[in-house]
């Protein structure tokens, strides 16, 4: 498996923002507001997307910074385009990247 790119394409395809694990997280909601502001900024804006601002793509960025996510809820990783595209079912961890770290 090649390293999963931390890119706008993958951010946009990621299901984390719709996942029950983090849907009630205030930290995630705050990060989503920041992401919206960034996407509305001019391309020359000093604000950029980075792993600390994006509540998702944990399969490449590792564990979630937000600690108020609820990993007792059902994970959606196996429904994600990225999970399917990169064959993440064959790698560790198999799901719950937000809790267990990036796919290796």
C-alpha cells in the first residue's frame, strides 16, 4: 500500500465528518467551522488545511486530536471510498483510525 495522501480530494471523500464516532464532538464541530472558513478564503490566504485542523482522514494523519469523540459508536471506515480504494481492510488497524492511528 502506498501512503494515503493528505489532500483536498481525500478530505472531501472522507466519511469521518458523518461518522457516529465524532458527530457529537464539540471539538470536531469547531474544526469543521475552521475548515469552512479556510475553504472560503482566498488561495493566497495564510490559513491552510493541515492535519490539526481537519477532523478526518485519520487513516493517514493518525489518532484524532479531539478527545471528545465516542469510539463506542459504530465506525464508518469500511463504507469509505478511501478505505476501499487503498484496500485498508488488509492493514492495521482495520478501522477506528481516529482511535488507533494511521493505516500501516
